[in-house]
C-alpha cells in the first residue's frame, strides 16, 4: 500500500506553486561547526530487481557534512538509493565513492522500526551499535554518553517493552550514534510516531547532526519533514533525480513559516502533477 505524502496545504494553494526547482539558487548554507562526514559522489548508478529497473542512472555529489533529504512516491527508488549508499545492497552498474578512507563501521542506518532487542536493557541495546568494540573497557561509558545525547540517561536500566514509541526511537538513534558514524542514513525513522513526538525527534536529529557533523541522508514521504531538516531535497521520479532543491532557510528552522510552506507546496505540486503526466 502506498504511503501518502503529507501536507498541511490545500490543493488550491499547491496548484499555484508549480514553479520551483528549475529556479532554485545555490546560496549560503549553514553547516555543522565540526564536519566529520565525508563527501559522497555517485556516478551512473543503476539497480534492478529482476526485470524491474529501480534506479536508472543516478548522478549525485553530496558535500562533506551536508544533510540531504530524498522524497518521492512509493516505488520511485529512494529507499534503494539509501540502501546502496549504506552498503546493504549490491550495485548493478555505476559507482559510489566517499572522499578519503572510510570503513563499513563509519556508516550507520536508522530504520522506521527501532529493532531493539527485547531481552536486553536499554544500555545493552545501545552497546550493540559498537560492534566489535562492544567488548572494550569503555563500552559502557560510550553507551551512557550516547543515551545522554538523546535525553535518555535515566532509562539505561529499563526494558524496551516499557518505553514509548518515541523513546524507543531515541534508543535506536543512540545505538546509531554510539560509534560516532561519519555517515548516518535515515530510512523513514519517524514515520510511525505521533505528530508532536515526530517534531521533537526532528529537532533532536537536527541537533545531533549539528553537534557531530556527520553526512546525513534522510528518506521520507513527509515533504514538510524534508524541508524542515535538510540543506537539500532530492525529488526522485522513476529511478532518476527529477529535481534538486536547495533549502536555504536559516537554522533553527521556523516550522510553519511562509518560506518553508512555499518550498513544501512547490515540491508537493510537482509530485502531484507527476500523476497527470503518467
């Protein structure tokens, strides 16, 4: 079942905002103070599943430490693109390269489901993110620091079953952050949360990105979420990048502002009009 794109704008207003990405200008962007994330270059990327060609030649460059959101209708290839970047799928053709040397443990993925171990307490779940370093002498201290970064230091001895949905996702975020990744990929991580919890988590994601400086790639169906968080929004259509939109709004972003609403409306207008072209 296709997940609906979310918007708070009426269709009449969307229809009046059709011209956007062709005129987008690259202007000053606010970057994290300390950038640990590498730049990323993609050339001629293709991926098929059987006879279904999902990605049809993606060319993309992401500067070091940039926050990029990827939006599009279900089946357009956005999650496949994320999985290829994270090394979870094999490339059929083309290349993905990171600037400088990068190890597999430098890339972490946060999914829509928290995927916590029900038989392990919160602190132990976070330690899982350390991989081979889980047996190191400072594993507990690193896990406790990651929990403090997401505001859950007092939940370290709790079982996952007693946590709320938002708290479980904070634990999942701490697990992703504990190894200090240089690239963090988000695959619809907030899709199952209620509206207020979702906004709180969006602010948390933005804060940890600014604090740690990793390169961030967010796949989402929520266009409002994309423009609230990202430096740049990529619109994927039929396995290709149809538009690449710079979001130049100052941080922290003022949700509901005319500037963000205009970007949201113009992106949604394009996505909705794509139905009429097919």
